[in-house]
């Protein structure tokens, strides 16, 4: 039996920082039947305030660049000459069932690859700017996932289970580590125009307290729901909140020192601060012309994602723990080119290539890349053979992703797929391995980061996952 | 070597094998098995140290054979010839020994190092645990195999699981996990197996895979929850005056034992606010509060409670709690977030059932098997079957769009059903036993698949919500009319004017020809298909001047249009295994469809599954329709002939065939055209009959449909080894949990057997779980925490009850008959046993017991001394302060503003879609900002578009049973209350209402607002502050905006969001 260890709540609360931390602490204490003994070790301070990791962390923040829809590995980071040799021929291997079950012939990549950097790692024409940063990347060519359907794959990539309801990795990270930022949420999802299949449940806190839920920030001036005052002027709001503070006293007096109420009152103070902190965060007027250009803000097709990448850097500077970037709408579909591969992949790549390179360069020049883990991946890859004539179907059996920064050995390639680029055959990395490695770089042992739900101690990595030590610096 | 082109390799191997008996490198390899010593490898890594144990010879071997890879042998015939020549020269030992030695050598040099290198880190007898219980360092262990069975079949690499795993074939787990071995290495393993898997003689003991001990009886005896419900005696307490009912005695005895005193009684205003929110989820009106304050007669509070329990809003409030348990939503989620038709009918069923206080044992049985009850409950007003709607809960889970792996999808769907079933009714995490026996509880994997069998034998349906009784007279008339019409047609037409039964193409097999009198092997729902097949179906379709006769058959047919096109119904076949490439249907019809349900997949969608649905629009001529099912050969399936409304469907042949349909739609008789000529008398009669039919059809309506179960072909499930449908273990009879002593409850031929399951669940002698779990759920919602604080997990990993005797006392009284038997012979003593506390499974009586206790009437005020001794309030020394749930906050805003529309039931209101809610499946139009003023329980819950306002206040994601919501405290809550347009709008609605009375003074208005919002008048300080606030506004107290802002502030005062 798990009895909440006796805590003098009021005492704890008074010790905690008067801010987001205190608020969230109380949120957890309300859940003390489950939560109090589950707050990770050394939770003497607030759960949302920064907490010590299990061991020294390489990365303080994560920027997760989610390539929604599934970019093709053989057209981006995993060149396969055999596809050119056998272009148009029947593929000489057993093909597993695919989403559209419309298997065409081998399709060579429409794009050339060329080596970049000192490492000479080949990158396709789709990513000439990211290619310039290849010496900072570790490209994993042997990713495997469990699902061929977008939504299952999205849930799996985010939460380690291909179904609705499990906490997203950003929620786990903030649950484990809290956040340095005191007036911004610890887990932010930057919405550039495309919500992945499965919706906002990709970013849910699941069975963890809602404190750790991903906050969706839209691009533009008004990123957060209910943050704008609407018709209410700030002056009018200040008057209202002044009265509210006064009238809250009655219940406080009646209930006694009830920390649920105290916490709720503090929560309003944080909401207030967010009303100024968030606009300040997304206001990039103060950024130099060179920076704006670096992120592609001067170009129409890179503007939106560039702005979100820049906001991501600003969030890293403010101590936000986990930032996920969603794909922009580019006038073709997301990276899901069942047809129209050439145009679709080119538009998707063009929208993110300069901004991502800009982000890497900017982080590096500011000395932030060492402590920021940047992760680029889709929910799966695509088939080496065509679907129809100019498309590729889903392929979770072997695809490419890359990581950079915070503790990653740059300029390296890890793992390999077969000659067609269909199956990962060497040094396979599962999604659970990827999660374990990300948590490891954040200083957490994925096996120790648990939360009891449904009768067992749940993990981001479920029962699986091994840290991929070979890719660590 | 091309890793995917094995042709040349396989081509050569048999030849290599042919030479095997004469392979005899004796002098080179004098290696008796014994010299190897232990049969256990030096796991985990093969190294030079290992080699030393076999000495010089081994090194020699190395020199000669280290590079002896299959590819080289295959690729280099001259080398092979040389090798063989060398072998021929030296042999004189017996063939067996020779083979043994060669094989052993091959093993020692190639296979043992390879296994050590690639496999033994996980699959060794020394591994802890041994992965999949498979050890690869002893031959017998390999032959014995792991959880998936034997790893190799000596001599047959193609039949060996190990090879399948290495090649990632045949559904075997892809091994090794870190990436496929090189082709050369896999070929070596294959070669070794082909040689019969030579292995040195065993000297030590044979490894046998240790099984983790799972002792169900031991588990059962060690955990409280399996024990029968006890009959605890009500404890004696010191402060007897405090005890209003036995609940108080249990609570007080705990408090006294820990030197705690109960908090003082809450005042009347607090109490009525608390109990009103608790029972109906709305604030009390000013009039209700005043009535209670003014009711000085004894029993005033009891009268409030009884009024609330009789309110229809009770069902809405507690129905919403229930919906949390069954992951209620009205869409499938996933990629398209498709609508789940008929879902809201389940919600309305729950609300009606709770309002009607349907006994909980009945309610449970209706959920599990409401479609099978011999005497279902009928709606008192409309006569439709209520009980069947309870089964809708099974189908409220998410649904994958076009799943690539149909069997995995089916297994996951079943798992979600079992998970919700186990938690909601039994408080057990049965899902934990999917892959292995439960790690902590007395639930075996066999238990899991015993339950799964019930679900495999059950089907999805949308049941029409109508009263067959009320329709019966019309149907009888239609039936008479149809028969008269049929007879007329037969008289009017030459006898031979009928289709001969279509011949069965060669190679095809007949699945159904409807030649029997009944629909044997099929189940019909609705009225359209009648009680059985029609013999000789005729169709006379009106034309401008006459009638056209179509679809004439002399054989039997399922015909949904015989009585009327307006009737609806579905005919479902028995479940069968698809063995042929095509299903051929000989059918006629329009506006109807044929659906093939494969592995239970209901959400038939392109790109993969579109062909499983065939829409009929071919009119009344019988024709062949061919369905290509070649992708699903080997899958289990059943056919649905669906007539959902205007339209009809006639089928007289269903065939399975590898060929396509015959090109001719059944041979028509030569004189068929001739036969269509009807006499003018017949035409006149037909017109008259059709006029009569149209008249009768006016009383038929298109009924709404509700999610429900339909019984299918009874089938047991098999254990899925490690949870994988790819490795099936033994069959498990359908039955309830073994720990509850349940024998097999279903026979193969009597359908799913769910009814027996339902009965076993609510038999108190058999299961102590159902009553304990529901009693705890009610307690949780009234007292803030459950007696068991993990309401969905009563297992070992859950929390133990804080008050076990109270829990059992409540459970015992909950299920005890509430009225003494009318039998006058009952002795006085026995009658006393039927105490006033007995509920007879009535939830309302149980509520009454709880909220009338003195415990419930305590204040929530914090007393520092008690707080110190009991910081988590596990002894219930006071009532907790509780934040209202998302729905209660929204509903209270509407109630206070005056916007609340108290309409009960009906189709849901579409959610308001803010610009922050985007993504695939977004509905085309947003619902109104205020949800049309309806209570939150009537907002359409779309899995991918749950209203952000509700989510901010911890509305749960509907994926499993959520018996206890978290109550978090996030900035989104404050932001929503401060800035959400709904709150701004309702502030103004309220302000308009307040200022409508032009005569009222500012003070009167403020008083009224406080009464409405907080069920109390303002104190003087509050009055002063509010008045001053109004005066400070730019427009002063005369401006609507000033009042809007005051209303807005009151919504944000914590007293509005929290309950004392």
C-alpha cells in the first residue's frame, strides 16, 4: 500500500517560490492520494520549478521538430543507389501490407544527394541548408516504429503507445524536471498551421496532472487561447481583479488556510503574468535584421516556420523545457506524399530547411546548442517503391531522423537500412530507444521516471527502450 | 550477396546436403563432444578464452574454417571441389560419426560463436529474465523453445521459428532487436538447422525454462478484495449523540481511535449548496435556499434531499459521472474523427436509467448483456427496449482509420473493451493480464481470454429505438396485404414465369440459398426481413400505366421489401472463415447495402476497406455482385444485409468462389417478357393494394438508432502468447474470472453467452466486487475521495480501503433487499434484518444514506489541530473543499446568468470551435458559443475536438475508465475565467437580467447577485467593495458595462469555483 508520506502542506507551500511553482505544487498536492509520493525525488520545491535530474544532464531544453506526415528517408538523409538502378522495376523483396495497399514499382529519388561538411555525410537537395550543418547532426538511418497509420504512429512517436491517452514526451519531461521558466508553461507546442492526425492528444498530459499538458501556441500575435483581453482594456481588467482579490477574502476566512484556494489565487497571478510574458515572448521586433534573415523571415515561404523557430530559441533562453514545432501549411499536404512526391516534398522541405538551419546556427553562435537537444523526425518514413507513379506509401520499418546539440555526437551516421531503404537492418533504433535517449540527455533514467496509473508504474518507454549510447558525445 | 535474392543460395544447398554423408574431415578434427565440456556456452560473449578450452585443434580449425562462409562455398565451386576431395581422402569412420564430427565442427566454429555474439545477451539460461523464456545456449532448451514454442525444427530451417525471427518473416518477432543479421550469418544458422542442428553431447543437466510462479489461489487468499462481503457490526462510539446513521459510527470510531474530533456541522446555506451541487450539479436557486432556511420542521434537510433525488437533473449529474467510466465520446477520434452514430442514445439511456433508479444489478446486466435479457425493460412512455441500449457502452472506444493490421486492430479494440469492463464494474485492471498473468492480482491470462471470448462472439449494431408492440398492428396489416398481393401476382402470371435458381458455377461453394423456412444461421433485427425467407419472391413495380414485374424467383430469398420499403432491418450471417477470393451475391435492391464485417471491423473506410461495403442501386432485377475478398483469406468474417430505411434488398444466393461472378445474371426463362403482361383487373387490384399500403406506411417512422451489442456466433478465444495474435496458445472456454470460482458459462452453440457473464457478475455470492466498487464510486463523489482512493483499481497495486468495515457495511446494505418479504410467516427477528438502511441495489437509497449522515454534514473549515494529525483527511475529520468539475462550472455559469436551458435528452449540441481547435476531422461549422444554453452533458464530445474550456478544468480524455478525475490548477483555468468569450458573454447576459429591474437599488441588485451566485447574501464588506467598484467604473452604476464587469468578477471569485 502506498500511503502519501506525511507532509506539512502549508509549510511546504510557504517555502515554495511564490509563482508557477507554488501553484503547480498545490495542484499536485490536491492529487496527493496519487501524486505526493510520486513527485520525483528531491521535490522539496515546486514540481513545475526546476528539479534536479537523476544524473547530470547534457541538455536543458528540447526542441522537437515534428515532420508531420512522414518524410521519405530515401529522399532526404538515406541515399539508395539501388533505387536508381532498378527504377521502374518490380521490387525484389517481400513487401509488408501498406496503408494504401497499392504497391507500384521501385521509384528512384527525384533528388540528388551530395556530401556536406567535414564529415562528408550525404544529404539530398531537399535540405541544402540543413546539409551545411551536418557536422552537428547525428543522422539515425535505422529508426523503426510500430504503426503504419498516421494517428497511431503520431501517438506512438509522442507518447510511446499507439493509442489515445498516454502522456506526451514533453509532459513526461516537465513532470520529471519541471521548468526553469516561471511565467511560461514548461511544455509548449508551436503550431505553425498543421495539427497532426490524432489532434491535441498528441500533446496531452494523459494520466499525469494537467499541469504538464502541452500548451498550444499559435503563430502570430495571439498565440494562446484566452490570453487576449478582447474588448476589456487592461485598466478595466485591473479594476476587476482588484475587486476579485478583495472578494476572495470571504471564502478564505470561512475555509481557513485551505491551500487549494491559495493555489487558485496564485494561479490568477501567473495568468496575469502570462498576459505580458507571452506577447513579449512572441514579439520578435527586437531581433536583428541578420537574425531575421538567418531564420528566413524575409522569405514568404519560410516566414511562418522561421518565426516559430525563432520563438523556440527565445523560449530556450527563457527556460522552457520542451518545445515542439509543428509543420506549416505549405499548400501541398503535410509530408504525406502518397502522390505528387516531387512537388509536395519540395514545398514541405523548402518551408523548413532555412529556418531549421537558422535555428541550429543561431543556437550554436549563442552557445545554446550544447545545452539544447534538437530532434528532427516524422512519425514514420516512406516506401522505396511508388504508390501510383509519383508517390510513396507509409513505412514504419526503416526511416531516418536526426538529433543535434545537447550531448549528441555530431557529424555521424548511425544504423542502416537495406539496399532499398525499406527495412532498418543495422543498429535499429526504436521509438522507445529514442525516448530513452532523449530523457537520458535530459539527465533522466527512463526506467525511473514513473507514474502510477491503472495499477502499474507507467513509463514513457513502457517496458522497452534502451539509451543509444553510441550516438552520445 | 544481395540480401533479398536467395535464389542461387537455395539452389545450391540441396546439393551440398547430398554430399553430407561423405563429409569426413576426420584427421583434421579429432573433436569428441566430451572435450567441449559443458554444453553451456560462455555467455554472453564468445572470446578467445572460450577457444582455449578446446586447445590447439580449435585454433587449427580456425585457420582452416574461420572464413568458411556459405557464400564462399556457394560462390566458388572449385573451392568446394577441393574441399570435398580432401574429405574423401581421409574418411574411414562410420557415417554417423563422421556426420557428427563435421556437424559438431560446424557448430563449434560457426554457430556457437554466432549465438554467443548475437543472441545470448538476452536468450541465455543466465539471462534475468530469459527473454520470451527462450534460452539458446542448450540444445534441449532450443528444441523446447520459449513462450512461442520450439525455436527450431531440426532439418527444416523453413519451419523453424528461429529462422523466421532472423528473417522477420511469418509474424515472428524481428530478431535480433538491434538489426537484422547479415545474410551470411542467417545462412549459417539455416545450414546448421538443415544439418539437424548438431550439438555436442549433453553432460550436465538439461535446462528447463523456469516458469514464474503464478498461483491464483495464493493471490486470491492474500488480497482483501476477493473475500466475500462481510457483515460488519456497527462499532460502538463514545460520542453517540453525533451518530445519525451507521456511517457516522464507522467514521467516528476511526476518529476517536486517533483522538480526532469531527468538524462542526456546516451551516444550512453551505449544506444546501453542497448537496444540490452533489446531487444535481447545479447551484440551488434563491427560492430553494430560502425554503430550506424557513423550514423549521423536523426533516427539512431530508425533504431537500428527496426533492433533489427526484429531480431529472439528478440523472444528468450522475450520468455524467458514469460517462467518465465508459470513455464516452460521440466520435471515433483517430484520423477522421468520424461520428459515432447513436452514441448520444447511450447517454440518454444512462440519464433515464439513473432517474428511474433502475436497480444497479439490473443496470450492470443491461450494460453487459441488455440485448439478451428475456424480459427487457421497456420505456414507459414510448415502449422501446431500454435494456439493449445499455450495451452501447462496449462500443464507445476509439476507432482506427483503415488499420493496416486488421487482427492487431481487433485485438486492441477488444483490449479496450476488456479494460473498461474490468475497471468500471469490477475495479480490476484486467488489461494487465493480456500478455502475461497479472503481475500482482489473481487474474490469469486465461481469465483475460475467457472474457475476450464473449466479445469475439458479440457484434456491433445500431439498434432501432422503436416499439415493435406499437408497430405490430401495422405490420400485421402490411403482412396480410403483401401476401394478398403476392397471391394476386402468382395467379396473374404463368406458373413458369420465374427465375430458375441460378446455377452454381463450378468451383464455387454455396454459403446460403435461403431455402430453409427460418433464417437458420442468420440473425434478423428490425422488421424488414420478417421472420424467415420468402419462398418465391415477386416484385411488381408500378409504371405510368401498369406494373412491371421484376425479380421473380421460385427459390427462397431474404427479402426486406416484401412488406414495405419503409421497414428497416439487418440480417447477419454466422461467422465464417474466408477461404476463397470472392463472395458472390445474387441480389436485387436499391437504397440498401451489403457489408462484410472482417475481424469485427465496423469503420469501413477507404483506402483499404472500401470494397467491404457494397451499395445496392441496381433496381429490382436479380443480378450477381462480386466482392473481392482475396486480401482477407483466412480471416473470420460475417455478412450483413442492411436495409436502413427507404429501400429494399433481396438475396437468394450467396456463394464463395475463386472465380468471378457468372456474367449472366441467372438464366431467365424464355417467356419471361411474356409473363410480365398483367390483366387490367390485376393492375387495378394492385393499385388498390398499393394505395392501402401507402396509407398503412404513414404510421411508420424512421426510428433513431442506438449503439448496441448483437449476439454473434459463439466462439472461444485462444490465449495470445505475450499478447500477440501471431502466436496463439490454447483455447479458453468463455467464463467469468477463475478467482470468483466461475465455471464455463457458455456453450459453443448458444451465442456469446454474455448473459451468463452478466448474471455471474451481480451474483453477490460470487462476486463481492460489483457492489464494493459502485459503493466506493458514490462515496468518492460525495466525500471527495473514495474509501478506496484508487476507484478503478481495487487490486494489490491500488490503495487499501481507509475504512474497510464501512465499505463492506455499505456494500452489504446496498445489496440487501430493502423491503421485508410480504410473507407474513417471517419471524419478527428475521424482519429486523431488513433494516431501513437496506437499499436493494437502489442507488438513490445509497445516496440518501450517505448525504443524510452527519459525516456528510460536517463543515469543511480547517481546524489546525485536526489538520496536523490527519493531513490527508483519510479519517474524514472534515468535509473537503472541492473545486467544481468542468461541467459544473459551465452549468453554474449558465444557471446564474439565467441562460440555462433545462431541456432533457436529445441530439447533442455541436461544440463551439475556437480558432485554437484545428486539425483533421474538424466539423464544418462551429456550435454556438453558449452551447445553446444546454447543460454540458449534452455537448457533443468529439474525441479530437474536446472543448478547451472543459479541458482546462480537467475534463478527462475519453480513452479508458476514469473513476477519479485529476483536479489540477493551471493558468489556462484563470485565463478561461478571465478572458474566454463564453464567460464574457454570460457576464453580460447576467448583467442584463440584473439591470432589467429598473426599480431595484444597487444594494438590492448586489444582494440578489450574491444569492444567485453563492447562495448567501453579501456581508457588509462585500457590499461596500462591490458598490465602490461600480462607482469607480467609467459609466458608474448606471452603465451595463459596469454591471457586466461585476458579474464577471463574481464568476472569478473562488467561492464560485469551489464548494465548501
